[in-house]
C-alpha cells in the first residue's frame, strides 16, 4: 500500500501537483482567515501598521525548522570544509550545486566554475565559464591543483541538461578532469552509489567497485565517506572488500571520494 501511495505521489509531482501543498492549504485556510480577523481586530487602533495585499503562507506551521536537500546538504558542507583544510592555489568546480557547495567555498576563497548551463547572475568570488566537458575543445592540461565535481558526473551524456547523448559521457568527463588536474592535485568527487544502473534520463548510479576501477590508473584514494539510504553521513570509512561488494548497503546512497592525481 505504501509503495502504491509513493508511486501516486511521484506521478503527481511529475505533473506539477504537490499533494502536500494541497493538504496544507486545505487545512490552513480556515486558520488563516481566523488569524487575519483577529490580527486586524487587535491592531485597529494602531496607526503605524498599514496592510498591503493578502499573502497567505499556509504550510510553514506544519513543517520542521529546516529541510535538508537529500545528499547535497551534507556533502556540500563536508567537501567545502575539506577544501578549506587542505587549501589550494587554484580551485575549479565542475557542475556542482551553485546555491550549496559553490556558495560555501566562495564564502572563504575564489572558485572557478565550469557548467554546461549558463549562469545569468554574478556571485562574489565565483568566476563562471559555460562549457561542455564532453566537447573535445575543452582540454585544459595541468590547469588547477584542486578540482571538485559533486553529484554531476553521473549526468554526463544523458541529455538532461542539454548535453549530447553519450553512454560513455561520465568516462570522457573523468578523463578531462584528470588532464585538467596538476600532478599530486586533489580531486573531490561524489556520485550516487548502489547497484550499477542508469535511471534515464535523471542520472547514473555507480557501484563502488565500478568507481574504484575507474579511478585505479588515474587517482590514489585518500578518504572515502558516504551518505546512506537513510540520509546519514559516515565520514572516513575503510573500504573493505565486503562493504565494497554490498555498496555499503546502499541502493541510492552518495559516495564521497577525496583523491590525489597519480
């Protein structure tokens, strides 16, 4: 039954209808009008309070004080802290979240951001370059000593963001990043982890063993952390054979790898 309800909810969200908002509004409107009348009554003799248009916000009283954006909240804070700790002369980001990770890093240093999508506004400490990392013209050898790519590489080649379709898009992107990084440079990488699959056209999910095989000839692993299916963060976890085989019991977790170019 719960599985059926989740599927119905997912279908409604896909078509732009959020059942939670509908319920919040349905329950909240009577309270809103009651509060509005009461507030007008207690302020009727107060000259310095002027009323503008009505602006009902009906759901906030039923929500917690903050909502975490799944994997992004923890990974963005964690990797930004690692960059602060390790330092870098030139840090470059490939496709990570602007209003999360990039903003965190820009609060304490300059960051250069490459993304296939345009950025239509300026942000202090952020230098933006629009680029498709599967395009052969973007070859920047030994460009930076520190690079991040968080929850981005799994999208390369699926067309979700207007990029050309390519089943090897993630491999091409990783090879470009490797060339772009200076010798002994740091690479901060994250992606969904679980049984290896493509969930078209949203993303790929990589098995841990698949990623380790990709990294083997290019990078040395320094630290591995992950976010499990319950959205709990596990920092600097040993990569044992049995945990690798089970993808740390994740179906759709988030693996966070700190790597050094070899």
